[in-house]
């Protein structure tokens, strides 16, 4: 398959309310992942490995950090064909509104996307974790002579009510689509051969013939999953591409937390270490991490960190993390820092009576997410509580039973959360 004829189109997502407060100052695709990556690195890396030369990223909400990451990470030299382009929401004489949904975002950028001149458009989400060979996906679309191909994943009955479920014919054509069906009608939607996972869930990943895409966008409907795809099933040849590899939609705080901790386990379900298909990210020139005593078990430790006689279990420790003596960290995601504090910075902290960036001596953290550049003081206690009501304060937030310390927050000495 000649992938130069494919446009990779990554949707930057909306407000990302279900990932708040991680999306308080950044868009969903810019949220850090597994210590050193960002979510946007996943679809871009998959595109690059597939030989897709033209990649467009549609952005709108809190996009400054996402733009910085893309421009500082992904460069094409003048001898390399193609481009990686950011298409930000904008007001034009034809439209004064922001993107109203996934399909509306593509519709509003139709002029730019048509100029890519590709025969196919591969539409991707910016907040999923998976490794897919897009060459096979597109080739399947061509072999099936499809107008639209939807990536689907077999799922069990317990997952049906939270996903869009497609029913496939014996030839692989989509015959129905039901968004988050109730369990009492679920049995009518079975179409897989695996008795443990007989339902086909849409992954929100599509291949369109370009002319078909823009023809459908001329009609009403602002969202692919809710409007465009269900209507197209009755008008076009829509098929399902079954993908049985690891895939996670990181759409909520709880899923973000659990997926990150899965990456720190001995039996991690997703391999960031693939030599043939690595996940790319911003190249940093950081020293090796330093560990001075203590005990670490099932820990994903990123570059440039300093750990001083701490006890850390089942955790992700992000870039430039500083963890002081007698700290206990358990079942926690720590995103690290964007910078190292100088001696002058630390002197200023002492003068102002604020903690240094990092985790102060004697602190205990269990079941939490600590965002970048957080300042956690001495002898702080942070612990998740089952069924804790959602709550938001100036420097910490409780969501889905977890405690989240937002970016740049300050937790003073001795505080108990």
C-alpha cells in the first residue's frame, strides 16, 4: 500500500472535562503519559511507522502546550516529503463558531484538508493508547472496496453499555450501530466469534475515501460517532476492521490512573520498549536518574529523577522528579517537573516559606495523581478514600475516589488530604 496517498488526521478533542484537572491548563492529547510521553505521541508515532507523510492535527481547547510539544518534537527536513501540520480552530467569513464536534471540526477545515490531495483520510483520536499497523488497516479498506472502514475491538458484555456497538454481517459489513446500548437489547448486537467477547465496539478510528468524507460532511451532523457514521451505514458501504491488540481510550481520570499504573507492572500490557516500532516523543538531554538507597518495586522511573531513601511501590515517577528521604509512595502517578530548581530558586522558596518542587521528606502518598511542578511539603499525607465525594480546593481535587494535585499546586508542610 502506497501510504503517500493517505492523510493522517488526528482530532485534538474538546474540553476534556472527564480528565479535569489534568486538562485545566492543557488539552487531552497534551496530557503526560507513562512518565515521559504525551498522549498525542501515540497516533503520531503510529502514522510515522506506517509511512504516512501528511499528518494534520485539529486543535481547539487549551492547545498552547500541545502546539509547543508538536513543534519542538516532530520536524521534517527539506529532503523529506510531507508535513506535520496543526490546524487550529479559527473564525472565518464562512464560520464564526468553534468546532461543534468531531465531524464539524473536519468540516471547518475542509479547504486545508482538500489541499492535501490524498485519496484516503485516516481519522484518529488523540487520547488513545495502542499500537496499530495503519498499512494493514488502509489495505483492508481498499480490499473490501469500502467507502468507510471502522476499527472495531471485540469486547465482553460488561463493557457494552459504555461504548458504541457495531453489528457486522458475515462478510464484515456494518449493518447497525447502537451508541451505549442497554443490556436488555445487547444480545441482538452480537456479531463476533469469540464467546467471551462477542460484541464489536467502535474504536473511533476510521478510514474514509476522501470524496465520500466530504460528501457526507455536506449533510447535517456534527459528530462522527453520533451522526455521520450511523447515517452512512444505510447509504454507503461501511465495513469493520477487527483489531484485537491492546487498546485503551484514556477518557477519564480513573482510566488514566489505571493505565499508567499498568505500565509500571511486571506484566505490562503495552510495550513501550519495541525496538521495531518505538513511541516517539520530545528528545530531552537529561542525566540518568539517581537512587540513593530506599526500596522500589514495580516502578516506572523516568529520566533525570532523584530518589533519596524512599519506599516506592506500584508507581510512575515522571521526568525530573525529586523525592526526598523517608517518603512513602504507593499506587501513585507522579508526573515530575518541567525544570530543575537552582540554588537561588531554593533560597527564594525558603524566604517565602514554600516547599521545593518535588516530594518533601517524610511525606506519604497513596492512591493519587501528582501533576507537574507540584510542591509537596514535609510530612504531608495524601490518601485516596473509597467513595470519597468529588471535591475541589485551590490546591487539590478529589475525583472518582482519587486525589489529584494539579500542575504548579502547593501542598504545605504537615497537610493531610
